[in-house]
């Protein structure tokens, strides 16, 4: 058998690597042992903290003879509300038409006035205010009787009446849906709203 011989520079290099490999292997073994030690020793040994003091409670010398008044719960009457109507107490700013000396888009703030109890009606000028009232509704036939400014109309779903109103459906419970321009109005029998 023949033995393989290395050039003299390669033999020296191999001899220099051995101690480095041994040191690296020894460092890996030491680090692994240190890791195992740290992971297995939780350091959560129980320490004797001594006696734990009991909580102290104090009692007043004389208990009060009169009991504090207990609050009573009050229930507020909830009524049906028109989700498409204006909020109670809400006011609308109106846009004034531009005249000579004014700029376009000028607004006038609502003036203070007297208020009445009950639901607030939308503020609309007398010339443009229109009242829509649902008198009766028949869901099976999709028909309804509506009044616009007091004038009675017998309408079917999809029919346009009073020039600018359209009833689009009758819902359960005697309610109907109307369109007025781009406004969607839902009314139940006996209710009315002002649009404009």
C-alpha cells in the first residue's frame, strides 16, 4: 500500500488546524453544558418570606342608625321614532340666494324663537313645505291610501302620485316606503312627515 504524502506546506497547515479544531469543539461542549444547566435550573427555589400579616379591618364605634336612601330605578317611556325624520331640537341653516353685494353660498343662521313641546317639525318655507300622510296600507295587495297636503291618493306599489311622490312598497305592520326626489321616507298608518 502506498501512503499518501502531503507537500511540506500542507502538513504544517494541517498541524496548525488541529489545536483550533480542538478548542472550537471544547467551546461548543462548554456552551452546550452551560445551556443545559441554565435551562434545567429554574432559579425558582422557594424562599421563606416569613409570616404574612393578616389584613386588618376596623369597625366604627357607632353604626349609623339611619340607612342611606336607596336609589330607585326610573324607566323612561320609549316611543317609536321615524328614522328618516329630523332629530328633535335639530335646526337647519338655510342657504340664501346671492344678491348684489353678497357672495354665493352665504348662509343665514336660524333665529331664536319659541319652541313647543313635542316632536320638532322640519323647518321649510311655506311655499315648499309638503305634508305626506299614510292613511292606510294593504300589504297583500301592495296598495295604500296617502294624503299629500290633505289631498287623498289611492296608490299602488311603483306608482307615482302628486307629481313627485312614488310609493315603492308596503311593509308588514301597515307601513309603506315612499320616494320624494332622492329622499327615502318610511311611514306607518296614521303617521305623517313634512318634506320640502
